[in-house]
C-alpha cells in the first residue's frame, strides 16, 4: 500500500497536503489581526478543499477494502494448503476463476439512537459467494466451508456486540481495521446514567467574533471574546445581562472571583456590603481590569506593558499572575496594583496558566511545561519538561500546547494531535489519552471538575467539534456530546449540577457560544430537538500514534516531493511546507525536577 522506506503513495500525499491546507486556514482564522487579501482567498477555498478531501478519503477506504479482501483470500489459501497438503500452485489455479466472488464488503454501523444513547461500532464482515463448480469439486467444497465458517463467526460476534450494549456489566468487543494492523479491544461500558442522558443545546447570541475564555459561578456565565468585549449571561433564562466594554484588544482571559474572594475585594475597594461579585480580565491591549459584575463598571485597571494571554488570581497571597505573549510571568498586588515580580520563562507565548496546590503551572506555544513556586518573593522553577517520552521510551512530539488543565500532580494538555497527553511531573510518568475517532484532530479545550474531565475534539476533515467525557482519576471514557453543528470549541466550563442528579449544565465557546443543559425527565416534548450522549468504542483504546506526530518533517516532505513529481498536476502545484520535528535526546532529559 505504501512505497518503500516509509514513503507514502500519491493518494496519501494528496490527502496529507489537503489537511495541511485546512490546518493553515484554521491558523489564519486564529490570527488577531486583519487578514491580507491572499489570506482571505485561501480561507474561501476551505469548502472546496474539504469536498476534495472527502472524495479522496472514500477512494482510500475502497483501496483498503480491496487490500483486506486480498489478505483474507491469502489466509484461506494458507489454511487449505496446511489442512489438505495441497500445493500452492494447485490451490492458486483453483481460485483464479472465483477471485471476484471472494471480494469482501465492509459494513459500517453508524450511530443509532437507542434507549441508552448512541453507539458507533465498526464491524468488518465478509460476504463470500459459493465457489463455482470445476474439476476439483472436493477442494472447492472445503474452501466454501472455511469461508462460510468465517462468515458465521463474524455474524455471531456482531450479534453479541449489539446484545451487549444494553448491559452495563458486560464488555464490548470491537474489531477496528487500520492500514497497519487490526486491534481487538474490550472497553468498559460506561455507567447507565451517562448512556441514557440527553441534553438541550442553547445558542447564546451576542459576540460577533471568537469566544476565547469563560467562567461561571452557577448562576452567571461570563464570556470573553476577540471582539474586545466581555458579556455576562443569566443561566436561568439564558439571556444577556451586561456588556463589559473597555478593552481595545482581544480579551484573552478572565476569572470570576468566588464569593469569599469578592468579599475580600469588596473590603478593599468596594462599599463593604459583602454582596458584590468581581471579575478579572486580561487583554492583548496590555490591560488588566477588575470589574464589578452587577454594574459592569471597571473598579481598577492596570497597564502591564505586555499583551496578556492568561491570568489567575491567588487569593491567599492577594496577587494576580499574568502571562504574556512574549513568554513573561508577572505578579501584581491586588491592594496596591504594584508589580511584584517579572520573569521571562519562555521564548514564545504562554498558552496556559493555573495555580494548584501552591504550584504555578504554565505552558507555551513552544510545547514546554514549567512548574514554579512563589518563595521569598521570587519564582523558583521546580520542573521543566524536555523531550517527553512514554513508558516505552517513545518520544512525545513537542508542539504548540492549545489546552491545559492540572488536577493534583497530573497535567492534562492538548495540542495538534489526536491524543491528550497526561504528565505526572513528580513521578516522571507520561501517557496518552485518545481524544479523537479521526486520524487527524486538534484538542483546543480541557476542563476538569471533581471526578470528570471534559475535552473538546475537532475533526479537521469535517470542520466539526464535539465534547468527550472521561472519569477521574481512572481516565475511563464515559461518553461524547455531539450536536453535529458545532465549529471549533476553544473553551469549556462547568456551570452547575452533575450527571447523576440529572441537572448538569456545561458551556462551550468558540465560533459559537453554547450551553448544554441535561434533561432530567425522560419525557421529551415533541417540539424540542435534543442531543443524546454518544458512546464511541474507539475512544476506549489507548493513545495512538497521531497522523501529525511527525507531520511536516523535512525528511518526510522530501520523500513525498519525489513521488509528487510523477503524480497529477494538482499535486505538483501544492505548496511545499515543513515543520521540523524536535530532536531526540536521552531519556534522562525527559524532565528536570530542580
């Protein structure tokens, strides 16, 4: 199926290059500036690129189906040769006239709504016709019996899988056929409460650009946007409450202070009534602002001289930590607004920031993670990731970290691959958590609440996003929320409730702002469109090698270019881009605990 030395076929190259173009378009839309004319032209080509990509993927699937058919025929030949002592030469001559009749068909069961949710199971079945009669009738009869037995076994397995889906105490066996190998997995079936849950999805209209961040206290949802505004929403009526205007650049980060923290701020800057709610926001306009949520007024504003990408409030120290697009961490006093400390810890933009158990966690677009402590009015580096490797010493590709969340000593982060990476920095353990059913995807958002991890997944081929749910600390896959109408999800937040009590409320932001409300009753009004929880067995598998793990490497592109010279004119006109993969160093460089 592929040429030697790991080089790919012309079809695989074209698919990869179309995905590169889609990736470039997505990156263009992330830019916080006016696009050039040629960039706008590229974006307008997105639909035609996706259409062409779908055609090629169908063609690729057909090729693999024929390849699997050929392998199945070879297996039957081997069985008959070993069982009857037939020579390979005689056996091949007997099958020459029936080769077309042995071609298998691939059956894919799409998700169907059942009592306990959606399920996606891929089953490969082979429907073989009886062999035609010829001079070797006895041998042909044996061949037909072998094929019929295989078909019966496949049908029995399929029926068993369908029957097992209704039982929480059983397991589901899924045979997934990939270009390189077939894997048999037996995932744990999630709790019945997740399988049977249904959600109403509300679209909140107001922002006219990308929603970059959000936070909630259960009653109020606040959202930040690239349109330079912050908006608050009533989570009972799902109506807009206030528009917070004051920033002149994209609002990149915000934090809604809890009641105790707000009371403390109220004592310092308010009227002392103790019923206020405060909000912190950071923007690329270099301003850090403290807002009074109910009135929408700015209480305090600090010019930081650096575009802010992330912020976090540390109530115990009464400080605000800001991160910049230049790689800086800065600490500010809430009481005096003075700059307490400033340190450049990255060469590029800081993409994640969180405080957990007295540690300051951060990550960057370089793909590096660092852990600091605030000691004696200085930041002390406790850990820095470098050349992360799995338990089997396989290197983890270092790429732009797009999402980031810390639970105890575990760091969950997502990038341009199909997996979520899990780093236990104190134990120097790295693992992968599969987050996409597709071969190519992006994880833009991760949020954890209590014993549940929510993560966004983005199917670049289709341009649609969905939410995967895993348990903590076991990291077992529970289900997927997918309304099949959501673009990229850049942020997720838990608002209130839980799946077990039937009142879970989540919110997602990106090109659309949505609220996902769990329906407590099984009786759904006919005029409402609901989203059932899907169960995708593939996501119970361990983390896989991503199509982008070594994507855009110079060596691979050179190999592809040689093949593309002999392919179609369309391939010859494709742009040749590269993204060098990081070098591989020793295992001991995996992490540094200072």
